[in-house]
């Protein structure tokens, strides 16, 4: 009897264990399935970061500082005539003007890039820093455009350059006149010298003739005295 019960209980325990295992696996599958059906997490990447915008703002500030400094230096050089000390003043003025223009073009480029980023960030949350950066650079560019007076400086430089060229031409003309006057004076001096040199030989030639005439006169006088003595011997006694 006991042997029959043991034979009956063992299969029952096996069936019970198998059923329990199937139940556990089913619940686990259900748990994994429910997790797989959950909504995926979407991670979006920002198209621009604040550090990049701040970097553009800094570049714009550096360009504007260069414009102010270079224009002030150019004004000082034009008004004080410092460009006249260079080998080619017009070329030096043009070089300085091109430096200012290049800095202004860089400022325009930064402003245009920020404008594009601002349009892309329009109506998007979390991109207020793009609009702020664009407005800062835009105002900075407007201030630089209002403060530039390169055309006035160029007119002033051309005026001073023409005046300088006129003064140099007058100085050169005076030098040429003085040179010609010196040449004439030297020519006159040479003529006077030549006259003196020609006169001296004539005088030297005239002196022997005078001496010969004086000697002749003396000889003639002696002869006359001797003749007179011969004619009047009484006077000698």
C-alpha cells in the first residue's frame, strides 16, 4: 500500500513542479514584454551651444576695438603729418585704411552668422541666448558704422598731400634758381679774372718800353751836353 502511494505521489510532485515553473516563466515574459512596450526616451542634440555664441560675441568685441584704435592712429598720422616720414605716404594711408575695412568686414560676417542662428532658434525654447548675442553684435556694428569717418580722413589726407607736393615743387624751383644765379656769378667772376690776367701781360710789356724810352732820353741829353761843350770851350775853362 505504501509503495503504491509513493509511486503516485512522485509523479504528482513532478507535475506540480513543472506547473509552478511554467507559471513563473510566464510572469517573467509578461514583465519583459511590458517593459519593451514602454515609450522610448528621445535625446535631442542642441544645434548651437552658449559657449559658441559667447565666442562670436568676443570676436565681435575685438574687431570693434581694432577699428576704434586703427582709426584713431590714422587720424593722428594724417593731422600731424606722420605719414610724410614714410617712403610712400599714399600707399601707407591706403594700407591703414584697408586694415580698418578688414576689421569692419569681420564684424559684418559675425553679425550675419548670428542672424542665421537666431532665425534657426526662433520659436524654440532654451535658445534665448542666441537672440541676446545677435542683438549685442548688431548694436555694436551699428555703433561702428556711425563712428567711422574714413572718407573725411581720406579727403583731409589728399588735401595735405597736395599742399606738401606744392611746397616741395616750390622749394625745388627756388633751388634751381639759386643754382643758376650761382653759375652766372661764377661766370662773371671768371670773366673778370680773365680780364685781369690779360691786362697784366700788357702792363708787363709796357714797362720795358718805358725803361727804353727813359734810357734813350738820358743818352740824348748827354750827347747834347757834350756838343755844347765842344762848341764853347771857354765855358769849360
